[in-house]
């Protein structure tokens, strides 16, 4: 009986030792699991940040490209308007009241022409967009006839078939 008791105490000691070792292994495994869980969360956060950062630079790049295009268009517009102003100064000068006012009128000619032609185009485009079924505007005394003739002669605008005091923008899309 004594021998059985000693054997059982040894088995008990061994089982306790194994239990202790298993508990330590369990603690290490739980700690490793928690570290892996934290690492996964950190990686997920980094991935989300990377995705948002990838979206922002592309948006910024597209915005910069659009800004560059707008600047190029503005420069091109200025060049075109300058060339158009020189052409009009040479071939279609505004009415002059006297030789002394020639220099003053010549410098303001381009500005006056731009205001007039832009007003006419704006009116033609707005009318075309708002009432496509009736795109004609009425020509009154405020429009200088040589400029209106220029638009008509070069096919930028068309007269109404029945009323010569009305005109519309040429349909370039057809």
C-alpha cells in the first residue's frame, strides 16, 4: 500500500508538473494570439491609410492636370483674342469721329470689340441653350453692323429666313 501511495504521489507530482507546464504554454499561446491580433489590426489600419492616400494623390494629380489645362486654355484664349483684335483693328476699325481721337479709339478698339463680340456670342449661346427650338436673337442699333456682317459673312451666325433683323448661332454640331 505504501508503494502504491508513493507511486500515486509521483504520478500526482508528474501530473501537477505537466499541468503547470501546460498552463505556461497556454499563457504563451494566448500572449502570442493577442500579439497576432494586434498586428492584424495594425496592418488593417495601415492598409486603409494606404488606400486613402492612394486616392488622394490621384485626385490631387487630376486636379493639378485640370489646373494646367485651364491655364493653357486661358493663355490660348488671350493669344486668340489678341490676334482677333489685331485683325479687326486692321480690317474692321470702329467708326471714328475725328483724326485726333484716332489713337484713343485705337487703344480702346480691342476692348470695345471684345465686349461687343462676347456679348453677341453670349446672347447667341444663351438663346441657343435656353430655347433650342427658337435660337434667334433680335439685332438692334447697339450692335455695330460691320461686326454683325463679319459674323454672318464668315458663317459664325445665320440670319433668320423671314426676318433680317434676327440671327442665330451657326449649328456646328451638324
